[in-house]
């Protein structure tokens, strides 16, 4: 943990964090922004498989949302990762991801991680590539949803990253 990370608390999100998570996602300019309502629901229904980083005042400065796949109960699908621009470059996203996966491993028996990344999102590509290396896990990529499947206009394909099995 770096000195910048030592000032942070990483824990489960609460419903009261939903608005802040929505703002962080909106301001990232990299994520597909969901409705504010969905972030409130996520903080209620998927808090156990999500994590939030809080500054010294307890305010959210980063988050990772995920869920255990119903058809693959040892797989955590990471939905979104974002860090407030004033806190980027400090390893917070990696700390959030490592902490969440460790917790999901203990509580749910998770042994692999999946996420989707649009081509050209180099920050996410680096984050998940480094995660696989840190955990001694294989990383496989394949297009999950091609651009033509999205009904709401132009959208880049979503590439599925499968990481696992994770070493303890």
C-alpha cells in the first residue's frame, strides 16, 4: 500500500454513496454512464461484491462494482471501475480491485474475474493486465458483444477479459 493509499479506507458501498459513484462515473468520461437510479440500486443490491475508496473525510473517491455470475458462481464480473480525477495515478483502482477480489474469494469462493473493456481503453487494459500478472493468472480475451448488437447507436465492441484461476 502506498502512502496515498494509506489515507484511504476501502469498504462496501452504502446506498448513500450512490450519487457520488454516479458523479465519479460521469466525470470519468470513459465509462458508459448508467442512470443515477442504477447506482443507488447497485449500492443496495450488490454492495457485497463492490467496493468504494473513501478519503479522510469518508467521501467516496473511487469505486469498483461487480457481481458473482449466477451461472459461474466462482467468477466475479467487474462491471465498472472509476477513480475521481483528483485521486488518479495513485494505485487506487488496483487497490480497490485487489481488495474486492480478495473479499469475494473469502466470502464467495471466487477464483476468477471477468470484465469487458472497449478497444482503446488503455487504462483498463493496463489495470486488468497488471492484476492478472500480480495474481499469477492467465488472461484470455475475446469479443463478447460486437458493435452491431447495441441498439442505441454507435458503440465499440465489448471485449471480454477472463482472468484466472487466481493464485491465493
